[in-house]
C-alpha cells in the first residue's frame, strides 16, 4: 500500500506532501544502517576549510573528480588567507576540470576573503554565518555543519538524496529545500546527518538515476518504487 497524502502546511492546503508512517521510517533507517553502517562523507578533507572548499567544488561534479582536483589544490592552499591572496587565475587553473570553474573560483576567492575579514580566517559553525559566504547555500552549509562540526541543523539533499527520497515515498517534491523540509519532519534529528550519507551510498550502489538494482537491495520491501 502506498503511503497516504496529507496536508503539508496549514496555511496553504494546495501544497501536498507524501510521507511515510513512523514505523515505515524506522524500517527505512534500520535497512540503511544495516546496508551502510560506516557511511560517511566521500569528499577528502582534513579541516573544516578543506571540506567547505571541496563541497563548493562538488556542485555539478562527482566526488571522485573533486578528490582528484583537491589533492593539488590542498597542497597549494592551506588557509583562508592563502586562498584570499591568490589570483582568480591561479585558482581557476587548479579546479578547471570540476566544471563551471570560473564561477567556482569566484566563490572560493570571495568565500576566503569574507572568512579573513569577518571570521579571523576560520570557518564558522553556525548556519546563518555559513550561508553568508559566497558559493554557500543550505546544502553546503549542512555538509560542513553535519560532517565536520557534528551539528544536525538540517538534512543534506543532493541529487541522490532527492531522487531516493521520492522513490521511498518520503516526499513528492523536486525542490531540494522542500525535500529537506519533508525529511526533517519525518526523521529523528539524531538521524539527519547519517541518513544523507547512507542514502548517497545507496544511490551510488543500487538506486541509480537511470537504472536501479532492486533485486539484491535490502530496501526493496520498504520501497514502494521497487521492481
């Protein structure tokens, strides 16, 4: 039986959201934990700054490619001050293969300058401060806060998380902010960080965009989209 459709917002009954029951959500979380108990962020990093830089670069780019690029980038730049003092051309040359490299270089340079000017060169650990930085929206901020600082402020919604959440019947939304809202309303806060990491691993292994591999997937008995 497919999950019920209920009103998402009291002030706007035109918006509808598909949700799973608390017992279904517990089953989903249990299956994910069983499949990917050690799931963590795939972006290589050894500091909050490196994670922030890598996450900005990961837009429209695979984590594998980002990790290749950041090997040289992190050898060249170690602090926000060094990024801020660099020229855009220097940064562009090092990140060119991640795509949209001019915009990303502009974001990295602007982000570093603001860190130096307003935060003493340190990456802040609060959402309002992070989203002030060029190139940083909710997804990037959630990655840094959850992965590095261990703060469950929201749920990271990338393409994997959005796609699989819809297949699992936890949302019908396409907009990442609305998907995040739906997931936050159903998941225990203690699971916000791990849920995204595990769903991303599931998306890379079984629940791919164009072709799913439902047969051996341990989620198939709780997934209304399983074939």
